[in-house]
C-alpha cells in the first residue's frame, strides 16, 4: 500500500480520499477549512495536516482536487505548497478541472525538481465520486502513470493516459463540451413533452433505451420533472469549466457555437439565483415566466 496525501476535500475530494483510505493506503489530507479535514480523519481513521506541505511530507503520491487554476497554484507552488516538501521521485496527480496551461506549468516545475506530475481531471459527478466509479482522463509521462494507476483505481471505473502534459485537461474540455449540448437538448425535450400534454415520465422511460438515451437522460429526467435541481455539479462550476474550454477554443481555433450559447444560458440561470443549482436547471430557464 502507498503513502498518499490528498489536498482538497470538497464534494469530490472528500469521498475520493475516503476510497483511498478504504483501499488500505496511508492517507493524510489537507483542506482549507480545517474542520472538514478533522471530520474526514475521524470518519476514515486517517490523518490530517494543517498545510499542504505538511500533508505531502513523505508521500509517494500527492493528489490535489481544488477549485481553479489559482487555487491549484497556491496548494502546489505556494510557500506552503506540496512541491516544497515532496521528495524526489514522488508524483503529483492533479484531479482539478483546470486549464491545460497550468497543467503544463506544473509539469515543468515538477520535472525541474525530479518529481512526477500528471493532470488527471475526473468525470462522473458527486455520485461517481461517492461510488468510486469516476472516469479519469490523464496527461503526462507513461512512466509516472504506470506507477500511480493502481492507486487511482480506488475511485475510478475507467482511466486512460491521453498523451503529454495538458492532455488530460484538454480531454476534460471535450467532456464538458459534450455535456453542455446534451443537457440543453434534454431540457428542451422535457419542456416540449410537458407543454405537449404528454406523460413525460412514460416518454422518457421509453426513449432512454433508444438512440436518444444518455447518462443525463437516465439520471436527470426524473429530477427535472420533479423540479429538483440539487443533484451533482453546480452551474457556477460548469460556467468555470466552459470558460476554460472556450478560452482554449479561441487559442486553437476551434468553433464552439453551441457551447458558447449554452454558456450564456447558464449565465441566465445564475442571474435567476441558480448558481448552486445543478446543471440540469437549464429547464428552469425555459419555464420561467415570459
């Protein structure tokens, strides 16, 4: 079993670190709100530290899962960041959804200090993290990935090395681009079914098994019909992810008209007070009074 540090105990990180502990790894956690780290240590009989650097001392693998590029730089490159205490040969595995540029930046710094570094954003939402069935897209060196993949298995259903540093983040952008269009399509379909006077539950019970079926349809149509939008990934975080994708698209010349449009629809949801609603709340925008 490995000695692991886990930095960031949010909606995703808390259960991911828990799966590592349940798999028998020696886990030390850090969280900006110390009480959450204390609660995790109590629940999983693990250890917590008061700084990222202290958590990373002696760890073979250091996992991070924080909010954005700036948070990531703080917990890795800051004065009390993990890279200040990681020993030569240790590997940083970043599960944050961040830019490809910061992934490449961290990789370069890590290599200059004889450390490994992988960008490894995840997909599957809160439920996937809690159930340990996340999909993980990885960028970095094959040799680093080969060392850590068995550890990542503790919370992954599928994982794959996509290419060089930054490739994991680019693959996650592809994931979010797909989701944006799918959720808008599902919201419009639910809205249309209701407006048509159909028994929408019967409709989706049938079509989810056909060509229109998707994870979003299977897992969200019932909650959407019940006007429940407190499941999974929040609109505020989706907008952050879409901004990353749209910024990268401007850099590489990609055309993302639907993604840009759905991003603006999510801005409308934020303006309705729905920043913490889940991404399926696009339906609320369609059903707001004229």
